[in-house]
C-alpha cells in the first residue's frame, strides 16, 4: 500500500515515490495507491501547475494503469473536506471512508507513505 497524503506537484520526492510504486508493480507486487489528506488534490483533472513553475505529475499518474496499478483509492472524508467530487477526478478511483482504508492498511503486508 502506497499512501499519498501530501501534494505531489513540484516535489521531486513525489516522482521517486511513484517510481517506487511502479517498480513494485513491475515485479508482480499488488499495489494499492491511496490518496488522502492534501494528496487528494493530485487526482484532480485539468490542473495547470506549470504556470506556477511546478512539475506536472498528471502524466505519471495516468501511467499507473500501464503498470497494472488499478487499485486506486481516495478517502471520502478528504474529498468532502476539500469539496472534491468524483466527476472531477483524473482517473477512476474507489471512494472509501477512512475506516475502510484503515482496515485495508491493517491487512497490507507493507505500507509506504509520502
């Protein structure tokens, strides 16, 4: 399980974190990507971060499916508190309440957080 709870754009460590998830998937590991907290903003479509001088991570996120990373979760409470609707998301994601995500976290063999 890879948890993103910080904004991705403009952070070189974000690229490294996503690379690590894709590398795990390339070695036949089941990868769950979880977006919560401010990390929920990463899944918004039509972001124009280049105008702020930041690196756009949207192409990397769009490539997750190529690596068979299809388990993308977003925390319902994070979406609600940030006024994000499902129709604004860049990619399909399962919207789950915090308690269900915590249950999945407890069942995961490894948990990585950015």
